[in-house]
């Protein structure tokens, strides 16, 4: 079956040509007719660069409306978009550019120095800075006709960190993302053309995926003036727009709740939250302050924004005898998606038993880019093996026990300890290292490194911090370095991360 996601835009440009399509803050910058025209011209420019159908286009940028135009322009031209975390180190960027075979890369503002350095490392020729005259000239190209694409053709190549220390490229097709749009409509929220979504979380991740269901319904996509998240700015946008939805990590919601500024929720429709643990006490405060506008989702890059959902109605059933249990859960499987808890032999486990969360459905990725071994391991027996541990109850509510037993989620960003450990092991003063996450009241978790130092080396926090900044993104570096004479290990020599986490817990701490 042939389908191109760009048709979502063209369809609504015909139906709602004068509807607001993209806005910066309170200011609408283009309607749907103009949005479609700019996308077709930008797509023509990409074709004019010599990019052939299936080529990859990387974007390393903070939130801005051209980011959204680039997404649809790439699809319109038959290309795949590679959304890249805007804070990565040049070495990390270079790996993604090279591994993906990116044919062109776009950056903006504070990303360009790192983008330029990474592009030079891999010899990438087509590098553009959003907002410059050279970039704006791309919109002067002749409009391109929409490329015919198969439903299984690559649309979104998302790099997710892995326990091997190297990120893996998650291959999502046009059909995968269209299925995600349908799942959103079925289990997250209904969208009207008069509504909008405010993008305060990165477009390179979940918020960017939520562009699609809103374009599908002819709603407006709004980016903040700052390009990021600020409670005062968010509250102002709630006042300026109608039918406001936003995707937020739990840490963002906590900052909104804690803000002393006035946040009138009269125009707020929905806050979709996920990407980390939402503690019941924080959720209760959010509901009390902003009202019944919350939906929780649990997903992965491999099953984009779609594994389980906890609907608004469930958040409102405070008199339900199992209300607190349901609020601690991540909700129930999306309609048309199967969720199974499996044992170590991939056999299903009964309700109430902990095991690996496995998922099966049309939204699940095609596999990992140029990594058949990892694809086979993760997609074995027809199921996506998430690596996360959870429990399903008799009613189908999923409770997460571990977010991949090693994964650290800080401020909604995934950090795998192996990446940090491998970087620290390059330092001459580090003999052994183990990295774990520690609960943090604002960010959810923060990174802590336990170090066994070599004699005579400089393993001071300042030296280790400077070293990390040379090799990994700033947000991944440890917030504390603890020196140990030896790491706790079992009889097989495996480091006992549970014991390390216990060292970090304050006396009397209850999860």
C-alpha cells in the first residue's frame, strides 16, 4: 500500500487553507495554504540538492517552525527525517551522521558550532543553518510534486541510546507513524481544527511526533518564543490560544505546579505526560491546580508514544476503590495493540507477576538501522521486547517496575549508564566505574558515578567533569563522583548496581 505522511498536510491545506497552521508564541506565522506551499518549495530544494528518494535528512535544532516544515518537506520529497537531540556532543553527532548516512543536515542557533564540527569529521557537504539567507533561499525553489512512497518506506530514523554505549537508529515507516496518529485519536484525545499544541518539549522527541495528529486534524502547531520551556511563557500561551494541548515530562509539570505565577487553565485542554515517573503526590497537586486535563502515555522510540495510556476519565475517578493503584500505573494498552508480560524464556506470565514488557502491533518499528543482530534480538518471536520490567493486573493496567534496569531518565531525556561509563574509562585515572541514577525532586533522576581510581592519577571531580565534557553531552555528565576502593560485585564478578543505589538513598526513603 502506498502512503506518504505529507498527504496529511496537503489534505488540510485543501480543506482549511486559511486555518492557522504554525505559530511562534502568540503570533501565527503561516496558515495551512502557506504551510503547504513552503513545504513543497523546500521539498523542491532538497530534490535540487541531488537527494534521492530514501535519503536521510538530519535536523539538530532547538524548537522552531522551520523544523516542522523540514519534517514535511523531507517526506514530501520522499526522504526520511533524522531528528537529533540538540544538545549532543560533536563526537556523538558525527556518529549519528555517519551511521545514518545523512545526506544533509540542518541546525540552528546554539547547535551550529557542534553541527559544523561533526559535519567536518564525516565530510558531510550539505549543511544549513536555519534562519540564514542561504536557508531562506531554499524556499524560493520550484515546488516539487509529492513523492510516491510505500507505507513501509522509512519516514523517521530516531537514535535512541543503548546498553552497548552506541545509539541505535529506530526505523519508523510512514505506516508506523500513521498508526500512531490513529492510536492518538483512539486513546489520547480528540482534536478539533480550532485546537493547538504547544511544543515546549523537544521536537526531536515525543513532542515532534505529536505534530502529526494535530496536522492530521488541521490544528495549529505552536512553538515557544524561547524555543524551550519556561512556566511564565507557557502560562501566557494558555491565555493566548484556545484548546491548548502540550506534551510534558513529569519534571515540567512539577515546575508548572511549583510556579508562583498565575496559570489560568481556562483554555487548557490536555497535558499528555510521559517519559519518566510521575509520583502520585505530584500528580495530585497538578490535578488540584490545573484540573482534569491530564493523560499519561507510556511508549518507546521503538513503539512511538504508544504502548499504554491512562485516559483523562481515569484521572477523574477519585472515588474509585482502586484509584491510587490506577494512578501509580501507566494505564492500559492502546486499542489494537497487544501488551504481554514475559519471562526469561519469552513465555507469557499471569496477571500480577513481574516480567519483561513485550508489545505487538502495527505501530512497532521495522527494526534498527543497519543493525540486524539488535533487530533480531529486540523483535524476536514477533514481539517488541522493551527491556522494561512491569506487571499487568487483571484489568489490564500496566505498572512499571524498572525503566530498563539501567536506564536513567533525567528531565525527560534518556541516559544509559554504559555511555557515561565508557567515556569515563577513557580517563587515565579511572580504573573501574559504575553509573547509576539517583532520585531528584525536579529532574526525576540525576547521574552519579562510582569510581575506583588508579594510583597517582587525578580523579578529582573537576578533572572527571572536564573529561566528560570532551566526550559526551553536558546533560549526560554525572552530577556527583564518588570514589570507592572497590565496586560491590557478586560471585560472578558482576557489579551490583542495586547496592550502589542503596548507598545513595537517604535514611527512611520509601519509593
